[in-house]
C-alpha cells in the first residue's frame, strides 16, 4: 500500500508465466496483467479452463497472443523440464521475465496428528517440490539473460502457526525459506524474488464473500489481493503481507514480539480447530474466549 501504484514499465511487454491460472487469484492476476500489457503464459492442469480464462482477457497482447501451457506440478522433473523448454520458446527472443508461482494445494482444516500420508504427499508435491523444481529448471535461463523475477504466492500460514492447517503451513514455511535464500544467492546476478503472504482471501473455491452481510469470515477480495501482489512485484518488494485484521496483527506480533505472538496462537489453537470442524469463523478474535464467542 505504501507504493500505491503499479510501475507499469515493469509489466508492459514482459513475459509473465502464471501457474494455477485457471481460477481464483491466478485468473484475476491474468486479467489484471493482461490489462497492463503483459505477454502471458497460462498454466494449470485443466486446459479447458485455461482456454476459458484466455477468451476473457483483454489488453495489448490479449487474447490473441496469450499462450496456454497445461502443467501438473506433481508430474515429475522430466515433465516440468519439457514445460520450461516450451515456455522459454513461446515468445522468441524474450524467454520468461516473471514467473508467478500461484498454484497451490490445500486440504480441509484438520489437526496436525490427523493428517493422512496421502494429504501430506499431495500438499508437498505441489506446494513445495513441484514449485522448487520448476524454479531450478527455469532459473538458469534467467541467469543466462541476466534478469528475471520469481513472484511466490505464499501465505500468512507461512509466517505464523496456523492451527488446523499444519501441513499447509509447513509447505508455505518451506517456500519462504527456499525463495528468500534463493534471492540472497542470486540478487546480485539480476534475479529478483517477491514473496507474497496473503491472509484469508475470497476465491472461486467457495470462500465466504467479504462483501456479504452476515458472512462468518471477513476475507479480502481476489481482485484486491491480485492488485497488491502486482504492485509489490513491480516495485521489487522482497515480501508483502496482504490481509485484513486480525490476521495482520497476529503476523506482526509473531514477527516482532514472538513470545506474545506464540502465546496468542497457543491460546486460540484448540478453539480454532474446533471452529473449523463446525464450519465456524476461524479468523475471529473471539477464539481467544472460546467457540461461543467466536460464533
């Protein structure tokens, strides 16, 4: 918010590759970036949905020059290598300027001890292993050109304890660790990294509409999240937190006063898991006082 506006010159005519572009924040990012004049490569598993998104884009290079590249992050390194080779050749003499890692996998909230092996593997294959592998394979092309940027859609759950989301939280902590380290290693070689940590966001997966009267959870709109993400990326911010309260306040407490922040999360942890099981509000300050207050 301190930067206020997108630096359009950092987006226009740049090749931007978005994973998870078939719905939710990925779709909204595609729409906003197309309007800003970016050359887009859209990836997800569902090609039909990608075609739908493409058909609705407008901009300097959209929809005619928008490229569709189906991709499954859990498909293994050989498949990802093929995808990278295709991506860097889709716009001759351009390569990929900005890689937006937006694809993610999350199971319904459950306790840390109730996580299944299947859920554990699925989450890490997409959120961590596939994303890091794609980065390892694309990075050398950016280094050869002397420039490039990775924009990573992490989460507030990657900055603070997230009761009921242990595995998802662990995957986002892993992303934060890898990409902040990557930036420190490659920033002097022209590679930029922006890690975005949204709190609860209204998406097409059925999350509560932040604008509806009487909604249980106050969620930021996908449009606003995408807008702030693009502002952060265009200004080269290293990390951006995007959320309503009280999530943002908790993030600041854990970051700057960890003893208080961890005490707070310990206080609400059990109540949050119980609220999730009852489809209640899992982001309410009322969790401090028990589920009746939270409801």
